[in-house]
C-alpha cells in the first residue's frame, strides 16, 4: 500500500473530489512506477487516473457503515503521534 494514500471512507466532512483524485494519482504512480509519464504515455496515464478516481468515488458512495464518522483532525493528530514515536531518535 502506498503510504501517501489515506483512508477516505467515513469522515466528516466527506472526501472531496481533490482527495479522491490525489489518491487515484498516487495509485497510478505506484502501479506504473512513474511519477511523471513520458509524452508517449501521458494519455494512458491520465486515462488511468480518471478511471481509478471514478471507481474510488463509486466505492465511497456505495459503502455503508454503522460506525460514527471520524474527525479528520483527530485522526491526523493520531497519525502524527504514531510517526513521532516511529521516527524518534534514541538519546545517547
């Protein structure tokens, strides 16, 4: 799983089109192995991003849950705390 792709389901407010597209772009970059495709591959790359974004939005629109929506700020704070613990340097 690409570390830059974050969960988008069950947040309040819901994921924006930009967030869905950014996740799709990261996925296509990971799968293709290219952050910037060549001119020869640009059309295929863009088409793939559009298709993945459409499929992602379709999925998000159709998922159901009984869990209460998560707060983006609270989840971001938890992620920062995990990262601080993971990347903390040992004191001498």
